[in-house]
C-alpha cells in the first residue's frame, strides 16, 4: 500500500521549507545503493526475494515453497521443479542524524554582526539539507527518521513515511537549540538500538571529533549493513579564515581562546584543516562511505543535487 | 663641543636629541596594534595546531621588526653623532684630561735634508698637530732630547701659546741625545698627574741612538706614541774620525793625520777629501768607499813651528752637512810635556823626585831637552792640570782624593798615559781606590799582598826576568845591565791572570813592572821607587835612558785624547794668562759663550761648560786667540739607519703603544681624533635596512 501525502504540508509555515527549493528537488530521486530492509513494498532492492518483475535466479523446489512460484516452462523442458526467484522491492529507511552541538551555530547572526550581511549557519544548512532529503525520500514513499544530537541524543523521531512526519521533522528542527559539545561516538553508540532496520544512515555534522573513534563507531553500522553517508558541513569562514585584523578566537564548545591575526595564521590553518578533511575522506573511502564536504557558501539544493548525481553515477543508474 | 663615552668621542653630541626618534617604531607599533575582536570559532583546534607548528620567531616577528627598525634608527643616529674610537684601553677622565709629554729629537740626524724637508720640520709639524688636537683639560710639555733634556715647562702646562712658540723655535743641537734622561724627565713629570698619561716620541728613531733606550722605567699605564719622521731610505757620507799620530807631535816630527770616512748608503761613492788649515794650506785626496763601509786615509806632514793649528777635513755636502766636516786641533809642542805628580820635596838628597826630574831633563836648559817636566802635588791633580800633559808620572804620592783619582782615570780613559812609581802604604791604597773608582775599566795585573823591606837584612832584590820585546825595554835587551839594579823596598805581588802585561820581575818572583790599559790610555805600574831609600836605580847610569824610554813608550800614539763632542764640556790649556788681560770665550759662530779659566802650573786651563755647535770654541786673550778646542758631532749620528716599527715595539715592550708616521696625515688624524666609526655605522644601518626588508618579505610570504 502506497501512502501519499494525505496531509499536505503548509510549505510557507516552516523556516526550513522553501517552495522553490522543493520544486527544484521534485525531479530528483534518492535511491539506496544496495539492498535495504523494509516492511512494505517500495522502489528499493530488498534482501528478501519476492514477487517482482526483476528475475534473479532459479532454485530447486523444496517442500513448503509456494507452488505458484514453480516455473512450469522449465518443468516442461527439464522435468524438474524449479522455483523462479525474483527480487523483492521494498521501502528504504533513512536515518538522519543532525548535529545540533554548539559548533553548528557558527555563521548566521554572528556573521551579520561582523560582516553586515546575512549568512547561513551550519545548523541551518544542516536543517535545510535534512528537510530536502526528507522531502525527497517521503516523496518517493520511503521512510525517514530524524535524530538531533549534541553531546547526547536530544531528540529522536522514529521513521515515518508521511508528509505529516515531515511536518514533525520540521518542527523538531526548528525548536532545537544548538548547544553542548559534540560527541559523535557517544551519540552513534546511543543511536544504535534506535536504528532497528537496515537503511541509510546520513550523518550531517561538522565532524569536529576524533575521526578514528568516529569511524570505529560507523564501522559498527557498516557491519549491520547500513549504508552510511557523511555530510561534512563547514562554514565558508572555517574553510577560509575571514579577512580581519586581530581576532580573539574562542572555541564554541570548550571556551578556549587564541588571539591572532587571521592573515598570519591562514596558511598554516588551511594546511591543518585540509589535513583533517583529507584524513576523514580517506577513511571514508576505505569503508566505501559516501563523504561530502559541504560549504555553507554552496546553496544546499545545488550541493544535494550534485551529490545525488554523483551517487547515481557510482551506483550505475542511468 | 665633544663628549667622551668610554673610549668613543662623539663629535656632534647635539644631534643626540634625535634619540627621541628611536621611540617612533615603538609608537607606530603600539598605534598599529589592533584590539582583537572576539569570535566564536568552532575549528579552534586547527588554529591551535597551526599556531603550534609556526616558529617562535614568526610569532615575535612584529617585535623583531620593531627592534630592527629601532636599531636601524639608532645606527643612523649614531652615525650622525660622528663617533670616533680613540686609542688606548684605559679609562679616561674627561675632566682630568690628558697629559702629554712630547719628546722631540733634536739630534744632528734630524737635520738631514731630503727633498727640501728636514725631519725636524716634520717633527715640528707633527708636534703642532698634536697640540691642535687638544681638549680643554689637556696639558702638554715639550722636552727637546739633546745631551741634556730641555723642557719647555717645569711641569705639564695648558699654555699652548708658549708651547707652540717653543716648538717653532726648536733647532737641531748636534748633540748626542740622552734619550734615557729625557724619558726619566718625562716620567717624573707624569708621576703626579691625574687623567691619562701619554708620552709622544717624535724622532727619526736612529738605530744608534734608540737601540739602547730603556723604556722599562715608564709606568705601565702610560700610553706611548711613536711618530717616526724623515724619509724611509737615507743616504749619508760622513767623516767619522780624525786622529793624529803621534798624539802630541813635537816640532819637526813626522805627523800622520788619519781620517776615517764612512759611506752609509747602498751604492759605492767617490768622495774628494780636503784637509785645510787656518793659514790656508790645504791637502786633497779622493776616497773610494764601498756601500755601508768605512775607509781610512792619512795625510803626512811635518811642522817646524810649535803652536796650535786649527785643521778642517771636509767632504762634499750631502743630506746631512754637519758630519761632512771634522775639525781638529793640531798642537805642535817644542818638547814632550811630562807632568810629574809627587808629594816629595825635590830638594831632599834622597828624594826620588829629584832624580826623576833630572832624568827627564838632564840639561840645565830646556833648549836641548827632549822632554820637559812640570811638577804638581797629588792634591792638585785636576782635568785641567792633566790636559796639557803628554805623559804623567806619579812618584811617591800620598793617598789620592777621589776627585783627583777620577780626574786621573778620565785622563787615562781619554787616551792619556801615566807611569806610577809606587811604594809604601799610600801606593797600595791608591791602586785599590783607582781600581774601584774606575768601575771596572782599570784591571790591575797584580795584587799587592804586602810590603817587602830587604834593607833591614842588608839584602836586596834584582830584576831577573824581563819582557824585552816590549817597546820600553827593547833597547835594554843586549845590555844586561838591568840585572845590576838593587831594590830594597817593594811590594810582594800576586799575579792576576790574563790582566795586563808583565814587563819585569824580581828574582823572588814578584812583579817589578807591568802595564795595563784604562779605556784608551795606558798605565805603567812600577813596583819600586826612584828614591835612594828604596833602590839604587836613580844612581845607575841606566836610569836616564830607562826614564826616557818609559816616556817615549807611554806617549800616546794617537791624538784622540782631546776629541770633544757637541754637548759635552770641553777644555784645553793655554799659556799663562796675565792677570789684567781681558779674556773672552767664543763659540764657533764667534758669539760669546760661558767659559772659565783655571790657572794651573805651567799654563791655564780653559773650560767650556757646554758646547752646542760643531767647530772651534776659542778663548781670546786681549783679542788674540790664545787657544781653541775642536768640537765635532758624534759619529754615531752619521749612521742614519733607523729602527722599524717592530723593533721599536720590541724595545718598548708595552701593550699601550701606537705608531704613526708624521708624514701620514690621515693616520695622525685617526690616531689623535680616534678612528671614525660613522661609515661603519652607516654600513650597519644599510645592512639593518636590508635585514628589515628581508624580514618583511619573508614574513609576508
């Protein structure tokens, strides 16, 4: 049974729901790269062989099999009872883990304070991205779960496939306060029992944690046949230090301070940051985890579209 | 106005106001220091890591740049202050000032003319430059280094006007400089002064004058400045010596005037040598002298009239004229003048003096005599009394006073000869005293160990051994009569090996006659007396010829005895001067000078207390020249070879010595004003500017 949007979402009532963006994303589809686990029939490959147009294999009939699955043409030719196996298609469950720690607040009002123009914070960017992905998935009938976390899981919405669920997601994202320190490993550990079905785990974060520990936790999900996608969101001023005079840098989570002139330290900072990004990227590649570095400077629909297209190419979809 | 900071003079201290400019980089640094804005920044960990990877120098670059710019300004400011590093490492008290004693050489060699300039003129200019670089608190004194040091002031003074006048008025004295005395004077003047002490030597540093200078008496903290003057290579030819043989010729006797000339250059020279007398007679020769060598030549002549003759030897003029001529006095005596010194009464029949005088002149008239004797007592022995004597005979004298003994020794050292007939306690003591007073110049050939008196035993001794090769005894070799002489009283002796020459020995082995030298003179020691109480020698027919052979043998062979050098006192004897006669003393230029007369037996001694020029110092009696003395420059002044800087350093041995040639104006300026440092500072400033630019570029990149 396919459930469409029986409760239409009021698109102008939510901060993170932009009509033009949704229109832009309307023609995109987000597919699972491998087989997923789902209770309902959907568009995605399932681990369970079932009734579909997609033939996969034959096997000998065994007592207990449904006799309707016997391929009689094969019996006529070979005089053997062969069962025709077809792929089961099911719905995909996507678990969105959105970082709402203090570091994700970077940008936004702060940027306006110093630079005088509007800017988008990392959290906002993550929210826009989450909503867009949710919309895409819900549109194709998949299930979406949302987990907001700081140092702990702060809010968890179980997977849902209706547009009213999207509304819940929007509400959850909007009411969430960015605070606390990032503790990705702890959160991933806490989330493990909450993510019951195999699906796609999309982690949207600035990933300011120990990469070794992070990937050791992600390995656990990979072991459970989850597909993991990392959206590494960084602000443009994190990627390139702003042109300012002396700045007293204060760590958003620890409160640690450093006074310096960005111009003096820019080059070295870039090297350090690039080293970190490269490390994460190489670890992700080693585990066949999709890794996307996203700058808040890039409009999220463009970034998302780019990712989906790359993903499709990698999966061999035409 | 200049200020002194440590060892650095600042010629433009007024520009020190620019020190405020040093604050400019600091002010700019503080002004451009921006107040940091707080920024919440999530990726601080990368900033911290980046910061940790950057070097400390990078973090301090603004401070380093500020320091570099401050140093740059400081160097420029210092360059504008015109600093100079002054010589010496000792602390200098600008209030006390410097005390400088200028020792200027005024010896004859400073008159050497080369390209129209003399070293003395250069020395004066150098001394004036020294004075020109004085400071308010500085004191100076000038000592002209002559035979005796000649100070401008009793103690260092700041009266530079008089000092400049003295420097301008300094002239060459032709004297042999007593540099040690000048140094002693300078040291005594500097002893009680405060502030830094300097002695500045301005000289040609002639090797012959400076090689034996003793710098050790100079206080170690006294700074020595050597300023050589004169050309580096000097050529000079000189007449270095004139001697007359025999020393005191008599009328009609063959005379040899021996002249020694030197060529102190690196090329052989041929020089015409002319001997000229005051009456116009002249003799000429040509000398060929190899480089750096001397040559002797002789003029032979015979003069048939007694008297004093003033003679000149000359060679052509060269850079140093004073040594191109040498004057001498040729005294032609009628007889050999023998001065007998005795305290005996010649009227006593047993007196040895009586027999001695008769032996010297056996004739009643002097017309036929070969020698004439004059007698003085031992207390009357003075340089003047001895000056006219060709031979001195001492016989039975009392104990000599120190003054008399030293006059006798001086006479002997100057080439005189004496025979001493000694017997008795006084004789023994006199020999001991003479040996002691001579300070090693008199080495007695024997020691007197005691008196022997054989008369009590009615016995006698005879001469048993003789050195008949000796000039005195040569004629008695064949006669054999010397052994007939009988001696009752004499001294027992102990031979001192390798000292003197033994001529006669008694049969008991004691020495009867021996000869020794004292400086340029000869002393004949006769261990017997002519008195009849002691021997019968005076009665023997052998006595007269023996006395005459002694006189002839002792007569000086050369006439170097009365050679006087400029700066020394000189003397001569003239015939007795009438009481009422007007006596004047004149220098070679004919100007009156100080002199004194000392009337002695047989003549009048004339003294010139100090001589300042070469030539003849004359004594005029009633407007007639009664006598003259030849004064010449010291031959050591003729050799112009000089000590180089390393040799002077070795001599001075002090760490605080500086050398600068007086002709080196820049060197003088540097030495006196200090080494200018401004260009080094400017160079350093340029270097610092480059460094600053480099730092800026590096830090920006």
